[in-house]
C-alpha cells in the first residue's frame, strides 16, 4: 500500500499541503492519522472539535463510516493504548524509555532489542494497516496521505511492512518558524533556533538511516509558485497532475489537523510573513547567525 507522509516541523503549512494533495482523486486522507483513535474511540460523545467539513467529529458521516469499517475488523476492546499515536505505554516515563530502546535497536540494527516491544508493535501495525485500507476503500483511492508530521511516527510507520512509504519533507524559513514557536512557547530566540536546528538534523538522520525515499518541499516556494512545486511533487509521488486541483477550497474534505488554520476564502495561496513585522532586527540577526548553514531554507521573496 502506498503511503505518503508529510514530515515537517509545526507551523510549516502541512495542513495546507494536506488540503492540496487531498484534492487528487487517487489520494485518500484524514489529515493527521495519529488523531484518528482519540477522535473515534476515546472521546466518544464528548468530542467538541470539528472535522474540516464543519461537523463535529461524532457527527461527520465520513468519520462514522471509517470508524465502522475499522471496528468491524478490529476488536477495539482488546486495545489498551492508543495505536494511532503509537503509545508504547500509558506511563510517560516507561513510554519514553521504550521508545529510546526502539530507536537504539534501529540505530544499531539490533532487532533483539525490540523483543520486549514485539506485541505492541504488532498490534500497532495491524490497527494502522486496517485504518489505511478502510480509508482507501472509502475514498476509492490508492494512495493514503498522512500529515502526522513528526519523525517519531515515521519511525513507527517505516516498520510496518504493508506500507510503501514516500515522504514529503516540508520545510519553512527558520526565521518564520522561530517566530511561530515564540508565539506558543516561552523560549528565547536562541533556544527556539537551536530547537529548529536539532529537529532538522534529527529528520535528516532518520530519513537516511531508514533509507526512506523523500522529496523536499519548501513552504515559501510552494506559496510562490504552487503550480510548479505541486507538479514536481506529484511527479515524485507518481500521481497524474491532471487529476489534481489548486482549488482545494472548492471541495469538501474530512481532515483533522490545525483546526484554527486560516484557509480563508481567497483563491490564492499567500505566504505568511508575519515574522518580518514581529521579530526585531536583533532577533533576526541572532537567528541568521545561528542558521548560516541553512540558507537554502530562507524565503527567496524577502
Ligand atoms: Zn467531516
């Protein structure tokens, strides 16, 4: 089964990209696959978040059908930790320890280290495979798009044999990313920049280690020339560009992700450049001096 994964840091435009790719007739997506279980089985009637179609999750027909399809094939009662979040344990310390063990086993090619995790990994694999199969069936598509973003999830997905994975690594200008990170966290500019760099290095490391086939896409370039960038992307994904549309606002899609995303009603895709007004000159200089080696990721339109 073909699975396309959007790997990106937060606030990089991954929701926008999910909507764009979701217009393709061969693509099925629910946005962030990781959130499927919580919305379908954990929150039950109390879910007050909305699907991108405008309905609350428990009321959305698409979600109901997908949930039914999965429940028919998997005994939900036997599941004790969230399989779409790949929760190895409900205890956060144990979970962290087990995940470190998993990464070590992959880093040093030692499957023996994974023995304590085997039954969990097997149940994760089964659940996610069924979810993807049901989603493809429901949409009559053959490529499943997952915008769960984080590298940790890609590590788990890469271990599921049924998936043939291709990654779109979506990046954004570090100055814009740091600006967004500062809005939501109490970090200094240097801290936020350092975190950005570490995440870039982590992503690079794992893509190489897991030998994953990927293409890079820059958010600013996508906004600047969506036709060219989307064609390049579709070509890499072996999807026919003729079955794709930039008018993603015209279609009803059932996507979970950034609920507050300002999709707007504008027919154009506009690059968000708030950082130019929000960051001080000194802050910009700090970021630029720390990201000298990453100039390829800077916006070309500033
Ligand atoms: Zn919906």
